[in-house]
C-alpha cells in the first residue's frame, strides 16, 4: 500500500511553521506470527480503514520528529530526515504486523517564504565566494582585507535580516494566534449567551405554562363557586321567592275568585232586588193607575163634589208640609201690647185661609161648607 502522510503548519525546533508531505510504501509481513498479529489488528476492516490507521501512526511520528529539527536540517538533508522517521515509526507499525518498505520526503514548504529566503541566501553566498575568488586573484592583500570586511558586513546584514524575518514571523504568528483565540472566545461567549437565552426562554415558557395551569385551576374554582352561589341563591332566594310568588298568585286567584263570586252574588242580588222592585213598582204603578182610573171615573161621575173631596183630602198634607218647618220650633212668641189684638190676628189668619185655598185650587171653601 502507498501512503502519503502529511503534517501541516508544524513548528520546528526554531518555531518556524512548515508543512511536510511524505510517501511511504508498506505491506503486511509474511511471517506467521506477525501475520497473525496483522490479522488480529485489521481483520474485518476495509483497505481504507487500514490505510487510515497506518497514516495516523506515520503522521504522529513525523510531527514529533519535526519538532526536534531545524528548518535547515529538514530541507538540506531530506534523506536523513526520512531515515529518522522510518527508524522511529518502524517498531510501532511492526507491532501491528506491517513493514515499512520505504519512506521519502515528497515536499517541504512554508507559507512565509522562509525556505525561499534560505535558498536566496545560499545563492548569494556562492556568488559572493566567486567574487571573492576573482578579487583574490586580481587584487592584493588590501583588496582581500576589504573583501573580508565586506563579507563580514554581509554576514551581519544577513543575520540581522534573518533575525528580523524571524521576529516578524513570530509577531505574525502571535497575531494570528491571538486572533484565533479571540475568535474562539467570542464564539464561546456568543454560544454561552445564546444558550443562556434559550434556557431563559425555556424557563419563561415553563412559568407561562404554570401560570396557565394556575389560571385554569382558578377558573375551575371560580366556576365551582359560581355554581355553589347559584344553588345557594336558588335555595335561599329563588325558591322562597317562587313559593311566595306562588302563594301570592294563589291568594290573588282566590281573591279574584272571591271577588268574582261576590260580584256575581251582588249582581244576582241587585238583579233579584231590581226584579222585586220592578215587580213592586209595577204592582204599585198598576194599583196607582187603577186608583187613578177609579178616581177619574168618580170625578167624571160626581163632578165638582169629587174635586172638592180631592182638595179636602189634600189640605191636611198641605198643612203638614207648611207646618213642617214649624215642627222644629220650640215656641212662638207673638209680641203685641194687647191680648185682644192677638186674638184678632188669629181670626184674620183663619179668615184668609179659604181665600188662599181658592187661589191655589180654585175651590171655594165657603160654598163647600154651605153645601
């Protein structure tokens, strides 16, 4: 099987982050004991799963070795680096029944162009050495000294440049790390606030549900109290009121019936009395009419004598009517200086009586008395 372990952004011994890709050829050992171990480790797994296990193992060793070397050691002596990885990883994969046939470094690079700067430095050094050789051949010792000083300055400049680059890389990495840390912190804070808001919402929903249940129970209690109050009002107010109303209705019906019966009795009484009075009046009227008829016949038969008799019969009644006011008088006092004069006045009143009767009835009492 061919595997390509890859370690990205792994820091070397100098703190420079590089990415290394390797190529490994492995196979299952044919020794009976080791083959049994391989079967025990990988029986039932697919080729992809076996490759994943071996790849993780090689990448772990590759990462640990990268942390112990410098960039120059890794870049300039890849074979030694690959040999070191193979020697360190072989025992672990061997215990799984796997043999590493070969391991090579395929690619080494970094994002900050550290390796490119290192190559440029080597090129500059070779060019510088060539210039120094030409100068040493053409110039004297003074020029050689000047070239040596120039070499010293170049080396110092290169060291300063490398130090500045390393410092810049360190600052950039710190900034990147700080940004990542701040980002994670912000995400964690937002996640915490979001979770807190969700929990608060759940608590609020639970409180609302509790309030709803309490309100339902309160409504049930109020409905029960209303029903109890209604029953109590029915028992204490409505039913007595209905009984009293029924009583008053029965009394009113009885009074009505009594009044109707009394009215009917009174009407019957009035009717009977009216009929009796009508009968009596009719009888009286008939008797009076008969009496008047008989009187009329008598008047026709006896003429003036009958009229005279009628007047004489009426005189006591007339006298009674005239004397009725005097019946309420206890005594009559006639004031006169002479007793003979009182007698004369009485005689005069009596003498004038026939004249008054004649004026009222047309009957002359003097003639009646003579007759």
